[in-house]
C-alpha cells in the first residue's frame, strides 16, 4: 500500500485541480454580476455607457451626488428601513409565540393550525390575494401609505417563519420546559429564559428570511402605493429607466450598492448561526 | 395547582397563537375566500356598484379566452426552461463541494454560495435588467465586442417581452437559486454515511454508478421538496414579468398572473370578478400539477 503508483496519484491530483477549477468558475458566475454593478457605481459617466468591467477613468462622486440630487432618496431609504424593521420585528414575535404554543403548550387545535399554515405554502396566495388586499387597504384608508405596507408584508413569510421556529422548538426537550415551569417560572419567563436561547439559530434564519423578503418586496408596494416618495428604494429602482441626469447609470448603481450591501454584510457576520439554523429548522420545515 | 395556573394553561396557547392567526386570517384566509366569492360575481372595482351573482359566467368566459390558455402555456414554458437548470446545476456543484477536504475552503465556498440568496428579489431583477440592457449591458457587450457573435444592429433584445425574455428570466432565476439550492443538496449529501460510498468504491463501482445507485436515491426527498416548491413558485411568477415585460398582450411574458393583474388593476373599470376567476383557474391548474408531482415522487418508494 505504501507505493501508490505515481500515475494514479497524479491522475487524482488532476481530478482535484479540475474540481476546484469548476467550483471556482461557478463562484465567479455568482460574483461577477455583483462585481460589475459595484464597479459601475464608480465609473465615469462616459465609461458607464459601455458594458465592460474596467473603466478607463474612475469617478467616485456618484455616492455624494445621489444623496444631493435625488430628492426622494432619503425618504425612500427611510421607508425601506422602517417597513422592513417593523415587518421583521412583528413577524418574528408572532412566529416565536405561535411556534412555542404549537410545540410546548398543549392545545388540541395545534394539528389543525399546522395544516392550515402548510396548505397556505402551496397555494399561490401572494398573487391571487392581491385583489382583496387592495380592497382591505382601501377600506382601512391605507392606500399610498408606507406604514400600511407593513400589515400585508407580515403575512408574506409568517407561515414559513412559524414552521421554522416550530421545528427548532421541537429540538428543545419538553422536560426542560416542564422543569422550569415547576420551578415557578411563568410561561413568559420560560420562553424567554429557557426556550428562546436554545432556538436562537432558528431565530437568525427567520430574521434573515423576513429581512430579505420585506427589503425587496415589489408586487404589494407597487400596487398599493403611487407616489415615489412613499415607496421603498428597490421599487423606485425598478421603475427607473437608466440614462441621463440623476438616473445616469453609475448613479443608480450607487443607489443599488447602498441598498444591497447592508444585507450581505449582516449575513457574513451571522452566517455561522444561519447555517446551523438552516440545518436544524429550515430544511425540515 | 391554583386557579390561575389552570386558566393560563387553557387560554395560554390561544393567547400565543392570536397575533399570528389574526394576521393570517385577515391577510391570507379572508382574501382567498373573498376572491373565490368575487370570481362568481360581476364585480367591477371602479364602478362603485355592488357585485351581482353571475354563477360560473366568469369561468366560462375565461376558459373561452385564448389569453387564459396562452397565459398558462407561457407560465409553463418558463417553468420548463427554469426547473431543470435550477436542480441540475446546484446538484453538480454540491457534489463537487462535498468532496472538498479543506474545512476552511469548504466554509468559504458555502458563504459565497449563499450571497445571491441574501439579495432581495427586486434587487436581483433590477441588477439583471441592467445587465440585459441592449446597449449598455455587459451581456451584449460580451456577445458583440468580445465574442463578436453579433453586431450592434442584430444583438439580442433580451427585455420587453420578446421571445428571449422568458429564457433571460430563467437564466436569472437559476443564478439566484444556484447557491441556495446547492446548500440544500450539501445538507442532503452530508447525511449520507461515508462508509457507504467508500464500500461501493472498494467494490469497484464507477463514479457514475455510485452517483446513480447510492447518492441520487438518498437525495430524492430533498429533490422532491425543491421540485415541488420551485414548480409552484415558477408557475406563479409575477414581479419578474412586470419588471421585464410589462403589460403588452403579445408579450411572451403575458402569463396568467399578468392577465389577472391586468384585468384587476389596469384595464377599464377593474373587472375584479373576472380577474378573480382567472386567478382561481391558474391556481387550480398549478395545484393540480403540484399534486401530480407529489404523487409521482411518492409512488417510486
């Protein structure tokens, strides 16, 4: 066994190299579009009219320009942060409470609720319900209102969030919960001190999933609002025809980089918890 | 146990479920019931008149409308372009990464894989819409200037509902799901015992046989979930068509979802009764296929 024929050794090394080359080509395909838009945001105006990656002249003034000259941008950014923050917060609280009740509090209706949540995942609710959601928002006088968007946004991922938290809570031993309650901890305290810390990986998953959905939502926002100043940044960007003036290519690319970076950075920091949570909850739910 | 404790145990679960159920009923259950009812009426939103019962009239009209059928077919065409790619490429990539021995390198690969999944939907669409731009996009730049496959006059027109728009969206969606789906498959591959593959290798099984007889059967549950979920989302796509294609009836992106939205919010007095029928037909057809797919995957076990 000590003398492995050199031929197979080099063949297996060739295989390994080939494998890493293939993997890196895939990774390059994933990263190139992002690199392109990043470089676009610091290209000079004439260079931005060509689709190549590297410009002849850089121009770093676009970031300052967009805050200066696109008058709705601060409002749009605020709308995005406000709507997303509220949606993530409320959905997570709802999902934690509901999932905890489904797993650790005895309720005969739990199977029924779980079935209902699961069924909603298979029906194209988001598309078909838009007709009635417009009506509800109109009735509540929430058409063209930024805050009004939060309500339908919460339900976009509510079912999947509850199901993810449910499968994470199922990993928390029942005895632990029972012991805490016998020790005199109320239901709230038990959830807060015993349940939640053990479910934090799942929590990271639903925080990220809800962030991504709310931050980039298009259908509801473009249907339920009319004015550019009440909309979120991605919806404004989707309506823009790139070209001249404040909407020149490098300038909208700068806006793009501003709204896409926070999510990616946050994920890079949270990725270890996210992967663990994915393995515990999301892939089973 | 005192009186208070008993009370909490009775009411507790409902108290905890209340917020979720409230949102869920108002914004998911009620809308679906209301849309089902609307589909049986002549409701026009902007007319201000109450809805009148018309029975299955809207359904008959929709089923006799060629736009309903072409809408379903267009959504189906997109699904056919998108579904194989969004399963096969991640599967291949996952098998390659699963064999990487270096822990740090494997972790790095996984982080890069998930970056597109961290980009919110509309920002993915906007990015690719810019990349597909006829004059200033990098894709046509590459095809014209670098490869020389086209000239500036006959370069592909990706956007605006041309025949190329559906494949363009499919490529974008495959890119978007590439990393995320690979992570799914990696989780499945990690669950296969190493001994099993080693033993098969010692027995002289070729890599291909190993893949076909050992790996693939064990990935089937994950594959089924992915196929069913992605089939459902692909048939009911709407945002992408609004951003890439618009509301032109001749457009390749005028699917049943766009047809529904057009009738409900764009044309005339907003015939939402008719739009609701279109939505229900689309949903039923889609769920029929989903049920068939689930059955197909189950019956092999």
